[in-house]
C-alpha cells in the first residue's frame, strides 16, 4: 500500500468515527444522592447496587442513552440536603436525581426538584409529603410511603386482639408517619395507642424508654427503626428481657438487611413490608441469584427499591426516547406501566407512589419469611396532593 493511500484510508476512518459520535445521544447524567456514612450507610449502598445492576442488565443504557453517575454522600443530614442537591443540579448538571433514604433529606430534595422541574425518583424515603402535600408531576417513588407498612401492621395487630399498644421510634418524619399509619388502622380496629415514645434521630440510647415500656405493661409494642439503629434496638429489647413478655411488631425495616447482626434476638419477630426473603417467584429468584453473584451479598428491600428505581427510569426514558424534557409523556408511561419487580408486580398511583402488596413476614434464621399478604394492593391516600 502506498503512503498516500494509507493516509487517505486513515482519514476516512477518523471521519466515520467522528460522524458516528456526533450522532450518539449525550450520556444521561444520573445524580445519586444517598447516605454512604452513618446509621443508613448500608441502605445507600444496597440502593446503588440494585440501581447499577439493572442498568448493567440493559447494557449500560436506558432509553437509548448511556448512563453516567455522579454521587454525593448526603450523610442522612437534612441540614446539608439543599446544598447537596443544588450542587448536583447546578454544578454537575444532572438530568435525573435518584435519592434518598432519609425522609427529612428527601423532602429538601423534593422541594428543589419541584422548583427546578428536575426528574426525581425516590428509592427509599417514605416521607408521606413527597407523594402527598409536596407532590409534583416530575417526582416519583419506587419504594413506599411511611403510612403503608404502618397501616398494614395496625390491621394485623388489631386482628390479633391486642388492645393496648406503646409505640417507639426516632423523632422525625419517618418514625412519626409510620406510627401515625399504624395508629390509624389499629384504633379503627378497636385498639388504643396508650403511649408514643421517641428518641431523636439517630440516637440509640434506648434504656430509659425500655424501662418505661416495662412499667406501662402494654399488650404489644410497635416500632420503626432502620439500619444500625434497628440492630441496636432489637438487641436492647431482648437484653432488657422484654422480648419474652411483650410482643414486638414493626415496619419491616426493623429486620431488613439487619439479621446477620441481630442474630437470635430477632428470631420470630413479625413485621410488615413490601418485600420478603425467598418469595419463591421466578422473577425474585433470578434477581436474588444475580445480586448475590454480583455483590457477594444477599439482597434486601433497599436493593429491590434501587433496582426498581432504575426500571422506572428505563420505562419513562424509553417512552420519551431519552428526552427528559418530555415530562408529561414520561409520567404517562409510568402511570400505565406494570413494574416487573422482584417484590411482585406493582403500579404507580396518580400521586406517583407504588400501589403494592404489603407482606406479613416472620424472622426465621437469617430470613424474613413470607407469612401472608397483610394488605393487598395498598394505595397511599396521597393526602394533600394537588397535581
Ligand atoms: C425514611 O427516613 O423514610 C426511612 C429510612 C430508613 C428506612 C425506611 C424509611
């Protein structure tokens, strides 16, 4: 080959490559705002793992666009949330926000997302307001509202015939709303919440309150804690001798992703949640196998929610062919979708929250085993939502 011919071929190849890259749509920037430190650190990691696993299964593209991640550790600190989310939107120019775990942080994110019109999918935080009073057509949730597992457990505990219950939780939106959901159903079913106890988030000094529970002698206790705080609470409840005398019920976060650390102190606990271990469906089996292979860990509810946040983003983006400015079409696609989740299929309500089965589960060894469906297709009432 002559030198001139070689140069001509090389030049043509460069032209072709640059023409192809000119046509490729820009990467879609996904801002992951999650806790990577503190009591909810493992929840943030599980959400990211699940999200990335779904994206990888789709060949690293959603709606025809390659995905690029920008990450921020929100530390579950509401006082830093507005700055953190503004950095993602204004400095990093993210197209979509995925976050977060803590309800207080999520509400600050939702305010900015609503004001700027940025697409947002919440992969955990249950703050009722996010799909209630603060709802917006560009804000969706792949997880639950705090009301949902609480309400389902209120029905279960009332049906068991308990009459007098003490509640104990962290004093912030998630704990308050979980207890409110529980109380609504429990009192409708004939019971009475006689005392509402709380500690500030993320404190784990439970001793004085456990003494108060022992002195009150309720028929049962209802609780919301999660992550590191859930591990400590379950261990302290057993160490105080209460597990033998006063049955403990909770929103499922009290035993999800925590059983390894809680050991025998969690054995037998009954909880309500939109996921359980070993559901035994082909969809869940293949998800669990793939997750364990990728991360050398068993998945939990947080991993499922992360995975489903990516599925929801994929459904919306496919409908708009990757164009995130088409917000109404994006939302319409999600409102008519049936999301093929490892938890079982679910739909998205007109308030943008999952309509889903809430399971009654019982701890057996290292698993939250399915007992029954506590509440079929439970829809959050979306109180205060005007869209
Ligand atoms: C919340 O803050 O909404 C939350 C945190 C951990 C588990 C469940 C809910």
